[in-house]
C-alpha cells in the first residue's frame, strides 16, 4: 500500500529489510530523548515485538519521498484482550532533522484513515509528559487529554510523567 499526500510524502508498508533504518531512528530516540522509555539500545528482534509487521489490522509505514526516508509511524494493538480490539495506539518517529516541519500533521490523518479502514474506532497516543511538541501535535489534530500518570518513569536523571491522548473517530 502506498499513499501520497499534497506534501509529497509517501507512506510505504514496512518490509523486513526496513527494520535496519527503523532501528537507527529508534536508537536516536533511546539515546537522546524521552520519546521512548528504553534507556539502552534494543535489537531488531526486540523492535519486532512491539512494531507491527505483516499484520492486516495493525500497520507500520515508512514515511518518505522518492529519495529520503523521513521516519516511520505505526498503529499497534492497545492491549491483547478482545474487548480492546476497537482501540489502537498510534506512534510516530521522525529522523531528528525532519522534526518541526509539519510532517506529523500529514501522518496522523493518514493513520486515522488506516485505522478506520481496519475497524479501529479509537486511537490513543501515549506521550512523555515533557514532550511538548508531540502534545501540541496531538492536541492540534483533535486528540483530547484523557489521562496523566505521574512520576512513572526515570530517564536522564529526570522523573517523568506520561500523558494519554485519545481520539474517538466514530
């Protein structure tokens, strides 16, 4: 599946060979940010445990144009219990040089359409409480804050909250 936007961004289904570039991007966030609560690099096999691959309902996409990969995004299972099947978590990771360029404002609507097409009615973003740019992105795309867990993580000698943002698409 491929989807083009007015911004010349293309969403390409993840292939097995793409895990190398995904790992490079994710490693950056492990080492330099609180966007993930991993504190040490993980293997490609560990990435495959939470990044959907070859799943009909939960999808992962590279975000790119003809020449460059900007990052990746995915819709993942919220919880492994059938009653939650109408809900999914949405995630987005861009190479650092492509953050703040408005790409996220193209990615979220694309993921929402993909989710709806796959029978998902509710999307949840789980964000580090100090990640102001991601919080703004979700709020500006119609997500509402629906939860706040205080002091649940620690990274770079900082105690961190997480916030939950939700969009009901019915």
